[in-house]
C-alpha cells in the first residue's frame, strides 16, 4: 500500500494546498491512504468540526494532532465521536479522544495510525512516549501489520531515538511539529520508514506559517505578540511511504515539496 502523510496543515493556505495537490498525487502515485497533521488547520491553532470536515472532503482519511489539540474549545464536542481525529496517545488518562485507531484503505487492508508527542522542549506534563508506544504495541499484537506513527516533537534527538526504539515494530515514524522539512528520510534496519520532520503545508512566505514581521518583532523586542497566519502563496510538504501490507515493512519513503 502507498500512504501519503502530509506535514502540519496551517490555516487557509494549507487547506487550499491540500485541495489542489491531493488529486494529482493520488493519480500519479496511486495513493491508497492519506494522513495529515491538522493541529494548526483552523486559523493556525487547533481544529474545528467545520475545518475537519473540509479536510476529510478533500480526501484525507485521518487527521493527527499535537500540542495545539485543545486550542479550539469546540474540539471537546466532537473528538470522542470522530474516530478519524487521532490526538497524542501519551496525554494522561482521562483526556478525551483516542491516540490510536485502526482504519481500512481502498483495498480493505488494515492500517493503524498512532499519534505521540515528544517531551523535550514541549509544553505539558505528558506520559513517556517510549513507554506508551510499548503499551500500545503490546495491545495491538497480531491485530494490524501496517502502523504509522506521527511523532509530534521538537527535538531531533528525541525523534531519532524514538525511531530507532520502535524500528521493526511499526511501519513508519514521521516527525511533525517544527514545520521545516528535513532531508533525512530513510528505511531503518528493521524495515521502518523514518523522517525527522515531514514539514509544513501552509503559507510559504512566512516564519513557519506566521506573518514574518510579527515574529521578527518579537525576536527584536522580546515583547509578546499575538501571532497571525501569513497570507499568500503556499507550500505543500509530505512524504509517500510504500508498505508491505502483509509484513508491515516499508520499502521506500519519498519526500514531496510542492510550491504554489
């Protein structure tokens, strides 16, 4: 199976990029399943039901989240009911929503999607993602072969360590959060596809999606500013992963970087 995983969707430009790029990629690469990080899709912070529905209508099968999962308070009204939204699994017990779910691709083959958050330089008192992954994988034994992990984290070292830790036990570990696509895509020794960060799908003339002048002013003055999503042209960052549905091993991972 071929899985398209789209980097953090930011605001209206990101949603436009999704609509304009997905059809061509499905046709060109015969994509079977689409995952996207949607934690910044609604105005740059969080996710609403309306925006989620818009992205699902664009062809996305699953939306993963991150540290901005709770920014739009409306998410508490639908995250328990919407199985296609997967939030970090290592939030403490009692948090609404699910951190892992199993889906079917176009051919009816099972594919699991897990979302985890790193802890280095990240807000919140989260459970250990390494231990949480062990816990989930023990429960999933013999239930699904193909399993994609969106590891939403800041520190490259934590992402690399996690990828090596679960190598051979999941199909892919794709980093999100930094909004900057890395060039370290590879297949690890155990057959797990890996990339430190898939990148950003959002406004290209920006500082990771935000109006550049606001970010520069904050760096110069150290005075807090309300950030706004930048307007204008977009960039579309993603990876395509080819997975053996019978074994769960990945055969290739390819970066996509399209600009408007």
